[in-house]
C-alpha cells in the first residue's frame, strides 16, 4: 500500500475498527533473531462489514488478529474500536479459532453459557434464554444438552460460533475457523454463516489463506504479503448473498485475486 493511501486512510472519520500504522516484531527463542511480522499496516473496517485477510502462512494475518483481540501489543501504531484505543482483551471483541477450544465436561448449552459470563448484568434466566436463542440460530436446538464428544467437527464449530456470538461482541474475530473441516462440511458452514451474518450484521474480521473462501464470505478481501507482513491490495466483492462457493462468478473473482497475490510474491502459495 502506498504512503499516500496510508495517509488518506488515517485522515478518514472514525469507523468501527481502525488499525493505524501497526508494526510488530518477535524475537525467536532458538537464536534470538528478530522477525518482523508486520510493518506499517493500516486497515479500516466499517460497522457491520465482513472483511477477510488473505495471504500465505507467515504474512502476519494471525498476528494482526491477535493484536486486534488485545492478546498482544504492537511495537508501534495503534488500534481503536469506535475511537477507543485497545489496551488488552475485552468483551467487545470475541475470537473464534480453528480449534474450537470447547470444554468437553460441559454440554452444548454449558459451553454457550460460559461465554455469557462476559455479560455480568444478566440474570440466570436471561442467560438461558440468550444461550437458547444462539443455539437455535446455529441450528443445534435439538442438541442443546449433547456432550461435545458426541458432535461432529462441523457441529462443534457451530457451538463455538454460538458461544462467540452470545455475548453480542462489537467485533467477531475469526482465525481460519473452517480450516480443519472437510470440504462438504465447510460448504455447509459457508451457507450457515452467511445466513447468520445477514440476520445480525455483525462486524467480522476473518483470517484465511483460502481465496475462494474469502470471496464467498467477505465484503472486502485484503491481501497481505510477507517479509515483513504488509497490506498490498484489496478487492471489493460485489456479489449478492448468499453466495455459492462453486459459482462461476465467484471463481472469476478468486482467480483475479490469486493472480494478484502471486504477482506480489512469485513464491505465493494460496488456495484458489
């Protein structure tokens, strides 16, 4: 991204999420060498927007997501939610990882209720009603008392999604949540999450290395290149929802974005 565009973005009015000039380095444990993960990254996300971050492994996508979540601090720059700087984790941002991190000793309802501990003003009855609402939203109303080990991988991700949505965060952060699932289950979840997004219009930042997945789900696809990680371009996806990941129009967008990524890095390996 050019310096002039960076400055233009920084001068825009406050938005839902503002990432301003973020840089981040790490020191490796093995030889104490310095790794530059991100350099001067500026991103703005509107209220209710679904933004996908795409690039190969090591380009800083997950690092940026962790910084937005408040799980780590940048070396320079700042991140704001509705104009307020992020200083650590908060209930205004919920993270959904590739691994569900569900509690196996709790049933489906228990796991969703656990997420509602972040809403201290609710009565026990309110919590039950909210949990039931989101369990029904993700299509698991017949499994609310099922044990986690009784569920398929896709059903477990639905539980994780319900748990993340239940506290009604301002921003939902998703780090390759479907990467470990088989193709058919992923396709079903693509439809489910689009339907949920259309109902709730939640602001979502979604990390993936799969270009077609990003085009299927996102309003915008932001492209990252590595060494160090930096934003190199973006594509607005003007396709009606719900989107079919196997559609010709979606495939055309995916091919264009994949070619762009390979142009920034000839060694780029991304799933088209």
